[in-house]
């Protein structure tokens, strides 16, 4: 969310003073994007990697 906030601010700062109407800016938020994981839950398909050797493990 911090990255989205900074990126959105850079776009707004780049535009002229009247580049975006205030009524439009009042309705945008950095949390309005689906790619942000708000639940803190990650899904890794472990079954896809069963039997694949880990590169950091060395066979003795």
C-alpha cells in the first residue's frame, strides 16, 4: 500500500495544478487495487514442488 501511495502521489505531482479535478482526487485511494493482499495470507501450491530438490541443500 505504501508503494501505491507513493506512485499515485508521483503521478499527481507530475501533472499541472489543474491536471486532476479535486472531486476526482477525493474518490481515489491506494487500497482500491486487487493486487494488494489485505489478509496477510499467502498461497503456495506445495504439491507442485514435492520431490524438487531445494537449491540451498547439498547432498552429503
